């Protein structure tokens, strides 16, 4: 489903250290160095649209990355997440991820 621009403007992005329902019910997109057993993410990024859960991103750190900052913003139909030495484009409609290394 494509979301019209007015639905994107009624959205809230929140960084969390832990999550509870209803976020546990969403299938997450995963960024960073995801361990084979998955384990517990370092952070969760959740997108709420019109007060309803819309997208969950589980963020895993890399042992060799510097985390000077992290941020997330909506741009068109993407959640753009700065995490470690990369930024990620997470498609709000499908959850598909494109990773871009910043080469720091």
C-alpha cells in the first residue's frame, strides 16, 4: 500500500531501548550487523502513523563502528536512518532496506 504525503506528515518517529505490544506484533526491518541468532537489538526505531503502529526497525551495532550520533527522518516513502557508519533507506510500504556506507 502506498501512503499519501498527508499520511506521512501525520507520523511520529521514536527511538526506544525496549519495546512492548503493539510493536512486538510488527515484523521488523533489521539494520546494522544482525547476528545469526538475531539476539536483542541495541535500539528500536518505531514509526507511528495517525496514532497507529506502522513500521518497526531493529538496530544492531557493529563492534568496530563509532556511534557519534543516530537519527531518523521521513523522506518521501522512506524512513532514512543514520546508524553507525551507514545510513539506511527503509521503504515505509514494504520494509525493504537499502544500506549506504559513509566510509568514516
